[in-house]
């Protein structure tokens, strides 16, 4: 079964606070959760703590980050149950502007190593620096470990009402920007089921600052998993001959 990406939620705010909480969302036990936040203000850098409730209650591990005046953090975790819950990001001091945060789910992932995240790349346009242009960016991953692995990208911008256009071959998992009202920062989560070392996205308006992350997701088969039962190495259930001996007893 191939990896699939499932929409979660993306929110934004300009409220000055150190804590940001998602809405209550449904979740399926065993799904990989990819959570992110972009913010401005306070100490730089300032990695937030990430805590979930119910099915989102898990250990959130930092995948990658980038920062200047804005900060960008991406985390991974595995859903602990199928009970709806929330995710809370908490910084050591207040954020003031350009805050956008959210998550998505990945299903049918081989999580035996690093919860299914094989590699990542991060970049952005930070006060005029970095590899991104004012209207888009490309992230370059190394050679993929397996042809069955998938590709995920997340891009954020500090300008409201952006329209993000994923690169060729990517589909939009979740978008927050031009379709919403009173937006202070925008983001898109994009996905493709196969390999792509050049993960790109463009946006509708020029922006001074932006961030992005590209992830290779492990889509290899878990030993003894989706290929069905295994009797012994190299022997499947169809290869086994069962002999039944019937003994007659006197009546």
C-alpha cells in the first residue's frame, strides 16, 4: 500500500501570546503526524515545546528548523490512539506577528526508523537572504533511499492571502491563504506519492520572508506487514502444503 497524505488543519493569528493551540481534530492511531509553526518575535531561535491531547498525545521530535526574525519549526510524531484531540505549541516568550501553524497526517508509512522521515531539507527567504525568490522556492533533497518512498513539502509565507501553487506532480493536501478572510500569514502542504528531489512551490504575491521544508517519507513494506503472513523466509502461505491424517476408531 502506498503512502497517503491526509489533511489536518492550518491556522494563523497575530495575537501576541506564547501559546498556540489547534482545534480539536480526529486522528487515526498509528498515523504519522507532521506538525509545523512559523512565527515572529521573541527570542531567536526559540524552539517551542509541542504537546498533544488524546490521540495527539505523543513525543514530538524536531525534524528541521530555520530562523532569522521569523522562526520555522517542523516536528514528527505517531498518533497514540483514534481519539480526537489538539496540538499545543508553547514558546518561552511571546510571538507577535506572522504566525501560521498546523499539521497533516501520513498513512501506510514504514515507521521503523525515525518515524518514517528518511531525510529533510529546509530553506527560505530571510530578510532578503536564503535560496528562495520573492515569489517561490525550491528545496533539494538527496538521492531517495527507495523508489517506493513519497515526498512531502510545506511552504509558509509572511504575507496574507497568498495563493500557493505546488510544483509539477504535487497535489495540495491543505492550503491556508487566499480562500480565508483576515489572514496574516499563509501556508501550503503538498505531496506526491513518488520520489522528487526538487520540491518546489510558487506563490501569488512577492514576500520578504518565507520558509519551506521537503521530506522523504518511507514507503517501503514493513517486514511481515502488507505482504501478508510469512511462514518462513522466502516461503509464503501459498507455498505450504498441509497434510491431514485421519484415524478411524472402532464404533
